[in-house]
């Protein structure tokens, strides 16, 4: 199962007088990633490069930021892919030390900076969530609320009171089917389910 990171983690390497500051952090979209990169430039105005890689589905990106093509962003992205990560931004700030590393040396430096940061990071399994919506007569409201509270990872998003009570909740996909079965049994057939394709986005 894909994993993401619980919190940012960083590393620092000195290679032939060049300083490489690597950071990995949870990130879901390119706009947020660009904002982080912009902030790094403000924090490190003397840096030669801020290279980055984002692994986030269709939002993924790899940026060499002036380093020779393919020596920074893409190798950094490959490190994230090999670790089966999703929703992660890797950045490396480089201060040039006056000695050129060559293409192979750059690839090693950027991948090592990301790999070292990942060693410090705590990984968490990504929980795919499912939205459920059901209706029930008023006498069952307490039962449903108690079962949602007791279900691991479940969260009540909305409750509407009309001719019946309508509940909207989310929970991990892995436990949704068992929850629906248990609720149907406890509700003795008086709970109605609204199909996901009938829900508003």
C-alpha cells in the first residue's frame, strides 16, 4: 500500500565543498509545492539551486532548476517512487562550493540528500476514505451515532433532520462494507442507503 509522511524531515550533506540541504514533506498538489520552493528561495537567497520533485498522482513534477537536465529533479522523483510513496515533496537546496561534481556526481548528491532525509521521516499508510450516506427513522439516530463513534476512523460529516434523519459520514474503504452490514443488521432493515452516484460532489 502506498505511504506518505507524517511530518517533514531533513538532511544535510557536504560534497566537495558544496552544501546540499534535503527536505521531504507531505504535499498533495503542485501549487502548494511551488509555494514551499518559493519560501526556500527566500530562506536561502545565496543558494545556487533549489531542485525539487513532487510525487502526487497527476500533480507530479521534477524540476532541475538550472542543474544539467536529468541530474536533479528526475533522480529525486525516482527515490520517492522506489519507496512507494504518494503525496510527498522532496526539495534540495544547493550552495555551490566551487568544485564541479559532473553529471554522475550530481545525481548521487541529489538522490543521497533525499534518501538521507527519508531515513529521518516517519511513514504512514495512506487510508483511502469512502463517503456513505443513509437515511433512518428518528428512533435509530442514537444507534447510528454510537456505531459511527465506535467505528475506527469513521467521522460523521453531516446530519439533516427532515421526515427522516439523513446521515453523511466517511470512513476507511477497508472497513466500509463491514460497517454497512453491521448497521443494516442493527437497524433491522429500516436504514436506507443513498448510492454514491446520487450524491452531490
